[in-house]
C-alpha cells in the first residue's frame, strides 16, 4: 500500500512557528554580543581577548547544565504530547533544581576565584588581569542565565515560544543601552570599561527574568509558576529522569572539558589571534542561534509525536529536519564569508587579527554544515528517548581524535592558529556518516510514555 505524500506545507509551518522565534531570540542575543564586542574593541585587543576568554568559561557552565536541559526537554515534550500535566510539572522542578546547582557553582567560582579561572585559559598576564575584573561582576549573573534557560526550555516545549523572545528583546535593549553608559561613562556616570560591560550583563539578565515571569503570569501559564507542583518527585521519576539525563550529562561535561582544553591551547596563541578568536566566537553565535531554532523544533515536533504514539510521523519529520537545518546553515555561512570585511572591521579587527578572523570564518563555513547536521541529529535522537548513541560517538571522537590533534598541533608543533583551529572539526564527517545510518535505522525512537511504547511495538521505519 502506497503511503500518503508528506505534508510539507504543514510541516514547514510548524517548524517556522517554533524555530523562527528561537532563532530571532538567539539572533538578538548575538547582536547584543556583537555590539558589546564593538564597544569593548574600542578599548583595545587585550580587552576583547579577555572578555572572549571569560565567555569560554560561561560556555563551560553551559556544558555543565545543558545535559539537564536536553533531558528536561525530552520529558517536557513527551509529557506535553501525552497531556500529562503532573509529569511536566515534576520534571520541570527536577530540571530546575539540577540546573541551578550548576549555575550557583560557576557563579561562585567566577566571583571568588577569578584569577585561577583566567590563569587556566591564558598565559598572558595583561589579559588575565582584565578578565578577573570582568568575572568578579558577571559571575553574579550566571545563576540568572541558568534560570532563564530553564524557563525558556519549558515554555518552548509547551507551546509558548514567544515569551522567551520578548524577554530577550528587553534584555538586549537594556544591555546595549547600559553598555554605552557604563563602559564609556555617559550620563554623568564614571567610565567602567569591561567592568561596565559585566554589570550591564547582570542587569539585563534581571530584566529578562522579570519580563518572562510577568508575561507568564499575565497569560496564566499552567506550568511555569505552579511552584508547589514542581517538587513532588517520586523515586520512579527521579530514576527515569537521571537514566535519560546521564548519557547527555556525560556528553556535555566531557565535551565541555574537551572544549576547555581546546580553549587553553587557543588561549596560548598570539594576542592578535586571541582577539580574532573572541570575535569569531561572537559570529559563531549567529550560526548556533539558527541551529538552536531547529534543535528546539526537533525536541518539540519529534518528542511530542513520540510521546503521543505517532511514531511514523516522528520518523518522517526527523530526517527532513536535519536537511532543512543544514540548508539554512549553509546559506548563513556563505553570507558571513561574503560580508566578512564590513563585519570584522566594525568589530575592531585590523591587520593580522583581521586576517586570522577571516581564516577562521572560512574554515568554519565548511565545517559548520556538517557539524550542525550532527548536532540536529543528536538532538532528534534525544527528543525521541535515545540519549546514548550520539553521546558515545561525540565523546569517543572528541577524546580519541580531536583533542590529540589540537594539542599536538598547538602545544607541540606550534602550528599556525588556522591549522590548530581546523583540527577542532576533523571528526565531523566520520560522525555524520555514522549518525545518518542510525537516523534511517529508526532505533533511536525510545518513548517514555505508555502511549509511545504501545505504538512502537511492531513498528518498522518507512521513508
């Protein structure tokens, strides 16, 4: 019997409803970071490099809590598909508790031990001193960042994708305005330099949370503010939650530590290279921002269907999401290459730092197409209940292939920065082929709801 044609129009509409607000939110955040970088660039390349390395410390925090985000979204979306309100509330409370523990730990390290953090990331004393000033203030914002991420994950999985966007719009506007005032000392206030940028970031996070909570209260969101229902966990939920989260946690923590090693190597390049890498990381946020839209679309569009028992629909959506994401990412990377001169000039790149930054963009334009395909597939597997396959692949290739290549080229052979940077992506094509095989095999569909498990019995994949 011939299957009915895939409903592309309805599918693209659903993807757009989820992915576009998330992508816009991340685009706003990245735009704010670009404005930050342009303002800080006027202070000097050392300031740009120092703030960029501090951002890598916050990325390590991201790795520490993202495992709980991935596991939480798995439960939120599948329980939402099964219309299980108690499951959503209890899994959110568990997710929030675990994430906040990570945020408080990193906030304490930034505020109390900033010197140790900066010495880890670079051997340049001048950059270390600037980074210490920045971390001591921005560390107070880390728990707020984590809380906003937890809230955004729940809202997106329960159909309220615009609320986090409105919060981000407010936060970015406040951040840009306060940067102008506090970095340069306008409106009668003293010029604080990078300390002003850090303080603006903290205040912007407060505004973000206030806007999201106010809008959620106004719309009477049934889950976000139901605090009394968030913490009634039982042993079965906790065991199921950590069983699903554990592979993701291992992945994110080990990958986060691996990325820290990579940043340690890159932090021992020239000051011009460190500044170029900091600017590139800001631009990379544009690509990751668009990917995040498709990642959330995968979690919702795949997870809800698996949870509701519509296995065949979830499968057919999955591989189409992967290729759709790669198509958008390729267009974005081509645009970055074509517009590199005005972008890098506005962000303070000159001479050697400009050349290195352009080289980084060119390398990434090729690598990102494959890397985002891998990330989308892995998020698809996780949303459907398989948190192990992509995790094991990423960990094994990172530690057995990527890190040795980066360490040898950077620390032993002292190769040019672009060669060291290119080694960060040597594993992506191999993993892509293995992930594609797993995607079409369909064994990544592992429901956590009774409806999903019943529907999976006897199901076979069909394109």
